[in-house]
């Protein structure tokens, strides 16, 4: 053997030796790994999965039982026969916790299954094998209720289930799994005694079908809860064949079968099985007595889409500025609301709006953003400094102090009129205390500030007064807005300086 290897080396060189050695080592590693003994869990004589240890399987069983208890409400005990055997398998075949749980569920699928559970208002109702089964039940109930009521002449867009609906992926007892038809009856018991015909899509009158087996002249009780709301129908009270089509009822040997039109059933305290339904046009009756009767687990809402035009509120954009004192806000661009056409989906329960959702909009006119300069400069002390500032941001004076002609008459003008835009800012000329803030037929809205024992200033024809009597004021504080109140010909600020109560020319004192 050694001679043969030596001959190969001599003939082909070290390259072949290296390749052969590499394959040999790889094969040994693979065989060692593959032949590593693993633990196979055997349940009821069937190989289930490879586990790291018995403890891992026991922990998984305990976790599954706890989950079953929490989700299915069942105090479950895993009483299957468990054994173990050794198998040769690679380590990557060892199952993780999720794989073990899946394998364990496969062992108990005849009693516990992972399914889709329906919750109404956070309360468990039933379960189905697929999500689509429950989803389709909800849609079908809403569609049938909508078509049924619309066939009676009620004006709305849809009837929908108003309750909170959840579909959860969880474990359930197989006893809690039901067909789509059974789930529908659980949600609304009225579908039990009066199942809507499958062929109603082409039936403008939307029939309820009711089947009864009768013998002699009696009709058996159909429900333990008899509200006595409509008339008993027996074989004796069945109309003759030529009139029975009005009620959609026919005889069949000794049994009475047929379909009853909703609007053909008259309310009467005699009938233990049928409920009175409002006639066409009585929407409030349907909403109160038919849609949300006490026997249904779910509540229904009428849905109506309403289109309207409404304003779109404007936004406000604040810009901080160190040029103005704190508390001062100057509007440089006034906002304007926009307009839009909007469609709302509105839900009504028992005649009252319960929910409103926007489903579409079309902007007719975009809103204009309001821009506001907001002062951030620290204000001075609220006291008189003995100097007077110009009280407006505009400088144009349209009427000076002294004698003037106004409305064809000569009079003494006791201040100056400063032209300014309506609602523009008015500032305190000096610091002091507000001694008056109110209205006068001549001055309109006006303010008087006392600065010291000698000086006061007056600001009139304001659209807004932003201070109150006895407020301390600092120089340059925003105190009001320009307007056209009182005796005026247009928006402006009338400004006076008084010494000992006598008006003086403001130009002689303003710095």
C-alpha cells in the first residue's frame, strides 16, 4: 500500500496527495458529525422531532399547555405517551421551540388547533379555520342587511356592523370552530329563524324564509324567548292557494313552508316566532326595532355618505425676532381660510351619529398662512422714562395738532392722526400705568396711560384693546390695534400727549 502511494507521489507529485488527503479529512468530519447520536422524541409511538434533551421537550409541553389555557380557556393536560430513542443525525436537525410546539400541536389536533378567532368588542365569539371565512361572514351579513333594507325604500349607502371586530390567530378547542353559517347565526340570531334566501340578489323585495312543520292547527314554539311581536301562522290560518302568493307561503303535504315578505307581516301579540318590521319610509323604526333588536350580539349602524363644502382653517407661522419685546406679536400677513369639497361617511346608531370619517376631498381654494413676528427681546422695567417713542410703525401723519377743518367745521385737533393699516400695532410711547381702557362715542376704543405726575398719553379709534386698567406698561409695549371706531373717516391712530390734563403737540415731545 505504501509502495502504491509512493508510486503515485512519484508520478503525480504532491498535488494529488493534498487533494486526496483533503477529501479524506472532509469525509471523516462529515461522518462524525452525521453519526452524532441525537434524541428523537416519540409520542404515541410516532417519531415527532429531534430535541436537545428531555428537559427541552418537557419545557415546551408546559409552555404549550399554558398557552392553551390562556388562549383557549382550557385547563389542558398533555396526557400522551412519551418515549425517546437515539438516532444518528446532524446537529442542525435539532428542533427549536417553535418547531417543537408545531410538532406537539400535530399530536393533539383532534382537540386543540391553531385557528382564527373572532372577537366582538374584545369578547370571544367563535373560530374558523381560515381568516377569509370570518372576513366573508362579516361582509355577507353587512351586504345582506344593506340590500334588505334598501329594498324597503330606505335612503342610505350601507348597513355595517358597528361593534369593534378583531380576528386573532390563536389556539382554540375544536368545539369552538364553526362554519361560516354557524358564525353568522351566533352574531345575529334573527338569521336563525329567518335565513336570507341565497337567491336574493335578483329579488327586489328581499325575502326572509321561514320553515315550519305543523300538524293539526298548532305551530310549535321556535324559541324559548317569546316577545309576542307578530301573528301566529297555522295550517288553518294559511290563505287559500290563490291568495297565498301574497305571503309567499305554500302547503306541502302536512307541513307549512315558505317565505314571508318583511313588509307583509303585521305586528300582533299572538305570534311567538316572527318579529314585526317597519314598513317602507319608516327609517327610525328600522333603526330602533329592526337593526338593533335585543337578540343580536352585534349592533348595526346606518352609513350615509354626505358631500359638503367647508372652510379649511389657515395655519399660523411664528417668526421670533429680537427687534421686539417679549409678549409683542405683529401680524405681517393675515391668514385666510380656504375652501374644500369634502365627502364624509357618517355612521348612525339608533338615529344618532356615532362616527364620522372623511373619505375624499377636493381643495377649491388653498388657505393662506398667517405670519406673525413674535418678540423675544427682554422688555425694560415698567415705569416712565421721561422720553416718548413714536407709537406706530407707520410715520405718515394725515392731520397735525391744532386748528383744522373737519366735516366743514373748524375745530381744535388735540393730537395727531397717524395713517396706519387696519389692525396694525399700537405701542406705548412711554412706560407707566393704564388709567383708562374703554369706549367713547367720539374716541371709540381708546387707552390712557399715566406716565408720571405730569404726563399722560392717549391712543384712540382702536379696533382692539390689549391691556386693562391698572396694568403696568413698559415703553414700546404692544397695547392695541389700529381701527376705525368712534367718529372717524377711516382707520388711523389718534395720538395725544397731555401735561396736567392739557393736550400739547406730540411732535414737541417725541424723541
